[in-house]
C-alpha cells in the first residue's frame, strides 16, 4: 500500500526485532501511521508519527547521508571531478560542517572538508576532488567521518561504493586487416559496450568478409552528436555475413548508430531492430542482401542510397506505440516496403520491385518512386 516502504530495517536478528542502534534505516523513523497501539514491544511510548516496525526508534540527532555519485555514465581518460550528493536526514539538527574521506581502488585521497547549511530533508552536491583516470575499472569509495564535529548517529547511509569503467572510445579505429585496432566486429562492439564513448567514433572496416553475427545494445555516451559509425575503409569492400538467425546485424535497444558503404548478408533478416529505444539509426550507401526488419518503436530511422534485396518492414512492437521520422530514399528495394503506425515518413526516389503497404501512416510523402508489382506475369496492386 501507499504507506509501506521496502527497505532493509537493520534489525538485530530475526528473533530480536530491535533496531541495530548505529545502522537503523532512517527511512522508517517517523514514517508510520498512528494506530490504536500507543506503545512498542518494550512498552515505550510511540511518537506522534511512529517508526515503522515493532520497536520505536529514537530521534536521529545527526544523520547526514551520502546519497550517490554525480558522475557521467562514461568516465573518460584524464582528470575528472569526483562529485556526490548529500542529504540531511536529522530530525531537527541543521548540518553546517562535515568531513568526507574517499579512496580510489583502495588508495586514500585527500579528505574533503565541507561547510554549508543543510536543514532536515535538504540536499547538496559536494566536490570531493579530482582523479586522473587512465583506462580500466575503478572502485570509488566515499564515506562520512563526522557531521558538525561529532559522529553520525546513523552510519547505515554514510558510505557509497561504486565501480566505474574509464577510457571511453573516441575517434577513428580500424577493424580487420594488418595491425588493426580490433581483429573483428565482435571485439570492437564489446569495447563499445564495456567502455562506452566520449565523442563520435568511426570504425573503418578493412576489405574482406566477416563471418559473424553482431548484436549492438545501448552504448554509454552515445547521442545525436556523439554517434558510432561502421563503414568500409575503401569503397564498399567490407561484407558482414551472418552465420545464424535471428539476424546478421541486430540493434537491440541501440541508438545513434550509422552503417555506411557495407554489404550485409547471410540471413533471412539482414538488419533487425528490436526493443526500445531504437532511434537515430542510419543505413547509408549499402548493399542489404536480405530483409530489414524494425519491430520496435523506432524514431529517426533512415535507409538511404542502398540496394535492399528483400523487404523493408517497419512496425512497432505494441499497437499503441508509434514510429517517427522514417526516411526511405534513393534505394533499390527488391521486396515490398511495409510501414505500420508511422508518424512522419519520406519515401522518395526508390526503385521498389514489389508493393508498398501503408497502415496508420501519417504525415508522409511518396515522391518520385518506381513501384512495380508483378503477379503471374501481370501488374497487380502496387500501393
């Protein structure tokens, strides 16, 4: 119900329902609703706003909490600020000073002395210091040493301990060939997933056939400005050849991805978009041997200057959802073009050798296309 809280109460044990005095979860104090029972299990008088549980807890004289770090999801190499948020959970005390210790990978850093004015329920952001990240995994631990010159009554919320991956990718890399940055697509994509990006990234794929299926998920740091591009290093000489289903290239909740001048083949589905959010996906100047299937809520999906040797099927997973900003331009499409539940579509200057099917499509343009649908030697319905 609305009055319940799901937290660890920090009891002594399952047979002793008293709170541990130094680690009681502060969220339970004063969060209860008055009942007909005026005392707790010890006969102590319940407060007007009682503590949730069998034991009525004392008021917290000093309770300053470290809430969370204020750091980017991707920690790039170089000096980065280490910041955190603090909250005053004291019952009445105003916190005006506190000391914070912190360490990185077990190495103690210079303590931070904070001064300010925090009343009950107020929060503030603090700058613990800077650290020079040089790639890899970093464990950052921070804790409160004192508040207003004395020990914090509730130590349960005094420490935060998080792991950050540093060294996000940035710039141009090569895949395959002699002395590459990455031997294959799988290792490059693994680096994207584990390290994220700090600015736009381009993977130049060396000439050849790469017999692998790839799955790209959410990439930390990617946005409409900082994109990830996979392209042939020379012309259109790189082929991604899938060796099993469900797709050669699967974009699973991926966003801000560009494929340029690549041949993608080898499966019933060459490119598959699935799971939200799929947005800002562009397929440019490429040869697509089989179908393009976007069965997700897709926003800003562009297929431009491509040879598509099967159908293009774009429809959201759920009927109530909708796709938007779909551009299908200057392509040769051997199969049909299927658009369902799309708001904003441009189908321009395509050579489509099957029919075009539109259902619940709004704000669309169909201009300058050649649409040819032949059935048993005669022309059937094309649109």
